[in-house]
């Protein structure tokens, strides 16, 4: 392997992307060169996802695609969540030259060179400010992982088995990385964790206190927070969301509204708590608030009436983005021991939920047309000859983009004041009025 050229592909969530960026940086620092073509690589790395059955199937499928694309003499490495969930996968996939876990992320260069044995154990690693990162999403947007792992133990979820117990970074370390990111030109920092709202448990602080510290950092940038657990959204946190740089964007995976199903899911709130939090957000932020959530259709023992209750709730609520997914039975979870509904029943319940969710989103997203807001101009798409950005209401990778018009002397990385002029699904068009800052 004289050339030491590598290809790295990351599947799954933004948390996985951060791990991939640490590996990318470590390999580059060790003298490796990156390629976008797996056929040109001496080393191919697939950072896998294993959250649900479909994600595992995609990871395995992509692994075999890369295996067929690799050239003679190249090595194929499987990393991340799939090996963590199935430590024996090395025996099941003999095509993999190396199989490594999450704790090997910062040691990837040494593991790739064969200098260190692999580690597959309950993970303790979390990227910190001392770990290098090579941003892969955009030069102007960066995920900032403030914690990893989860102790919520929702009955349907495999995350604790994959990512391990909850662990968090010190506030000073997070602020140090945020300051560095802003110094390199990042204009949007997206805070992520399996559950961001629990942050501070291990450092006698809180997410609200962290947001206040980040909000005081100098520079023209904005802060977005993802993965909030609804029952931990209190008045102190809402106060922090009113900060100058913090966007009023609330992503809260609610999953259901039936009290009985929420209890079976081991969610620590009930419908009245959901309604109370949504009302508090509406009172505090009004039409400025952007709400994103997810729901699960066909959870074990869900009745027709509980399904109809969920349909009515989605139809009547004020969510801007709604994701609806059919229940996926995950081996090793508490829900896996429950009697599942038939696959056909789950599919029949999923369809109307998706339909009402789509109607709700259409109604809510239309309110942005005509609105003045701020857009981060992120890139000029040379193929389509279009300047592309994201509004306050658009989280990266999931909420679409905004196509900018009337561009003159603006450049990627600018925060621009615009007026939204049109919508196509979750994508928007906007006329630039002036630079925001």
C-alpha cells in the first residue's frame, strides 16, 4: 500500500458523520490521501449505521457494493454502529479485511496500518476539541457533538446497545471547539447528541447554560439544536432559545400521543405534557418557532382508536416537519418481547399518518412564503447554476434548501436577509435583500 489512498463513506445520522470527520482528519494527518472514487483507493472504509432494520440492510448492501468496486490488493474496513451491535459480524462478513468499533475512531490511522488491534467493547469515546476534524458537510455548517450514548432506554430503541451509556463533554471543551469552528468560517453550529436536553447532568450545568455561553461567543454565526427530549424543555431552556444567535428551531421526537402507548414506549411524558410544552413554545415564540417531530405507527398493541387519536393530533397540531415511520422490531429491546402487530396492519396504519403529516406540512410550510428571514448562502451549484442556501427553518440534510435569486456580489458563507418568494415541497426560493451582518 505505497500510495496510501483511502475512500471513506459515512452512513446514518450526523453523530456518525462527526466520527467520520475525526477519522478523515486522522488519516490525512498520517499522510493518507482521500479519493471520491472507491476503485482508486488502497483502503475503503464504510462507517455503518445500525439504528433500525432498514439501516442495517442498507449498510450491508453498501458494504458488498464497495467490495465489488475495490481494486485488487485494496482493503475494505467496516466501522461504526453495525460492529458495535453485532461484535460477531467479523465472522459473518469474511469479506471485511478489518472490523472495528467506535472506540477505534481516534486510532483509525494506527489500526489501518496494522499497528493496533481492533477494539469492540461498550464504547466510551466521544470526539473532543483535541481531536482533529475535517468537515465533510460544508465549510460553513458544522455539527458539534456535545454528548454521546443514551440512558433513556426507550423500549423500542437500540441506541444504548450501540452507542453505549450517556457521556458528555465538558462545557469549556465544547466552547473551545465552537470558537475554533467559527474562526475557520463556520456560520452555523448544529448541536447534536442522542439527547441534547439532558446535557449538563455530569458537569453540574445544563443545556440552557451551555447555550448562553455559546451565544456570547463573538462572530456572525447561528446556533441550531437538534434531538430535544420533550419533558426536559422548561422555561430556563426556552429563555436560552431566545438568545441572539440561537434559532427558535425545536426538534422533539414525540413518537406518540396515547398515554398508554407512551408508557409502553418508556417515554417519560404524557399527552398533557406534550400539549403544555407546545403551548409554552407558541406563547414564547409565536409564528417564529419551527417545530420538527417524528411519530411511530403500529407500535405493539396499538389499538385502532389510539391510531385515530394520533392521526387527529398530527392534523390539529402546528408541526412544520413531521416524520412518520412504521414500527421496526429491534432484537434485544424491551418492545421486541411484546406481541407485534402484523406487518400489513403496520403498513395500513402508516399510510394515513403519512398522508395527514404531508397535509400538515403543506399547510405549515406555506406560511413562510412572503416572510422575511435569514438564509445562510452555502454553495453555488455549478451543475444547476444555482446559489443554494438554508433558511432559519431548514436544518441541514433533512429540511430541504432555499434557492437564492437576485444574487449580485454575495458569496458562499454570507448570512443574507431575504424574502421567501415561493415553495416546492420542502424547498424554497428567496429574493436577496441585503447581507444580514
